[in-house]
């Protein structure tokens, strides 16, 4: 492959660094989206488990994968919560 066949780095950099016009990403929005994602993953897990127990779903592997995804998502959310609480405690203990 020749060097002139590689896409220009500038065009890639512009795609990755340009922000959308209606950029509404704040910490609260990101956290809210993460919690919604965790809830959706948990709902998928419950649906897979109920389907397996009722006999509607015969795929144990898919159910186990859904359970693990939900567990990892919940652990990740709890770690974020712990970090936020630690940061809050640290800010509250600062002397002004």
C-alpha cells in the first residue's frame, strides 16, 4: 500500500473533533443516559430469564450473557456512584 492511498489524517481529525451544533452533553445527561442503559440492560435480563423459565426461550447461553451484561453494567454504575460520592465528600471537606 502506498502512502498516498491512506486517507488524509486531517479529514479524520475533523470528523472526530468536530462537535455537533446542538451539543447538549453535560455530565448530568451522560450520567442519566448511563443509568437508562443500565435499566434497559436489566430489563433485557429479566425478559430473557422469564422467557427461559417459562420455556419460551431455549437458549441458555443468551440468557447467561444477558445476566452477565446486566451484572457488569450494575457494577459499573455502582463504581461511578462511589466515585461521585468520594468526590463530593472531598469537596465538602475542603477548607475555603
